[in-house]
């Protein structure tokens, strides 16, 4: 993978995430009831499935859930990156909207305490996964034009996924289950 290809793909992933997160904030500012719908979606799709009282079970659940999202971001590249873009954008809107709703209710310090400890590992894992997905999407398009081998490109980037993304997801899950609740408790 060339540095330029990765930087370009990462720029697209970051821009898509940031713009849609800002859109999520704007939506909630204009329609707080939509923010409550975002929270309901997260509760139905994620929180409602957590049957763990202990932090280790919670960490395992979070790891599996986020790893699944990262795999879809990466493999979504075979759709020319359309699935990858949809996943990163929908997560941006929902995360931005929920952050704004929580900020309005509990303040910026609470939001920072709830997001930053694990988010510094989790968000990069999503951005890197999306970047790899966009690179795969680009290689599929190139292959259609008779250049390159998209399966080889995906295989080559699977190593990066395994060596970088999986550890980031594991670290984030551990922090989110064991450390973030303690930090939230300190600022609540």
C-alpha cells in the first residue's frame, strides 16, 4: 500500500466521519426528538443486546460488536466503497447526534469523559478500517479497467487489519468496559 493511497483514503474516511458527525449535531440542535431516536436505535441495536453485568463480559461484547463493524468497513470496499461510506457516515451521524444530546443534558466534561478514554483507540480503528475499505474499492474499480488484482489488494491489507485494527479494537473495548465507567463516575 502506498502512503499516498492510504493518506487519500484516510482523508476521505475522516472527512466523511467528521462531516456526518457535524450533521448529527446539527440535526439534534434543530430536532432534539431525533437525538432521542438515535439513542433508541443504539439501545435497540447494541445496549439491549448486552447481557453482561461484569466488565470482562462487557469488554468481550464491545470487542465483538466493534470488530464486526470494522470488518464490514473493510470488506465493504468490494462494493466500490459504497457500503464502507454508508457505515462510516451513519455512525458519524448517530455518534454526533448522541454526543450533542448528552452534551446538552450533562455537559462537555461528561461527554469527554465518556468518549475520550476509549475513543482515542476506537475511532482510529474505524477510520483505518474504512480507509482499507476505500483502497479495496479503488482496486476493484481498477481491476474492472484491467489493472491490478483486487483480491491481492484485499489480502495485502488484511495483514494491516489484523496487526493494527484488531489490537486497537481490543484495547478500546478493554478501556470502555473497565476504565471509562470509572472516569465517568469521577465527573458525574
